[in-house]
C-alpha cells in the first residue's frame, strides 16, 4: 500500500463526473419509447410502472428493463417478459437519452490519478447500457478507466458492501485499499471497508492537487 493509504480510486458517475437531465416523468418517457418499439402500453401504465412486480432483496439492484417487462406482462396474460426483453431494453435506454455535461475538474481528476493507481467508475444505475453511453458522450475517454462497474451490472447498489467490493475486485485491489469519490453522503459516503471522499460543487477540481500532496 502506498503512502496515501489507498491502492485504487473509484468515482461515482452521475453528479460527480457528469451532469445529466433526468426525465421529469420516467413512466411517460418509457411509455413513449415502448410505443416506438411497437409494444402496446396499457391504459393504466403509470400504475403498472409504480407497482412492485418482482421480489428484490435489500441492497440488490433491479434492472429497470426487467421491471418494465414485468409491468407489461402484469397487464397482458399472454405476454411473457422474455418475449419482449430486447424491445424493452432498447426502449428503456432511449427513454433516458439526454445531453451529457462533464463536470468541472472531472477530466483532470480521472486522467491524473491513473499515473499513480488504477482508477474506475462505480455507479448506481438501473438502466442497462446507460453508463457506457454517458461515458462515451462525456469528455472522459473510457481508456482512462481501468474498470467500470454499475449496480445493474454487479447486482448491488451503493452503499451495499458488495458494490464497493465489486469495483475493488475489478481494479485488482482489496476493498480496504479503495478510495471512493462521490457526491452523495448516503450512498458514496457509506463505502463499507473503503475510504470515502465526498465532493461538492467545484471541489472535484482540487482533488488532483490534494492527492498529489499526499503522494509527495
């Protein structure tokens, strides 16, 4: 372990490295894209969208696409979720298509850190494929990252310990050697076994200098 006390860094994505506009009405946004895919949206779609259709243990992540497919099936006896999975996945991803703005200091922070330790992204996101799309549209080149771990990919949402363990494993380190940087004290600040660093507006820009001082 180096002098900083950590061997790898993970960054939260949304509201830490990038800023995006979320749909004001996710159910309606998804319904619009489902219709584009040729799927019939029930009249009580908003009710179906908000109901629980699948059992999800505490801390686990449920794919929004799986939830939407189950919601459609709950209103059509002859419909099986697996029959519409690909259409639903495309619709859900399209519903969250948005402009991506890289936050001040994010690019420098990500590109400076790998000179010292492996760096990755650990993001709570229930939409399959969205994190990859957002990173592609941001100023952060994915080649600068040693790992990209999402809650829908690993199956666990921050602050569950298994989410942090998953990114640590991808970075090739033990979780107690991980520094996690994010904006949310509740999710990012609960990095069980790891060290958390909560950044607010503008404070991300100073992170490379702060870390350089620790490495000096």
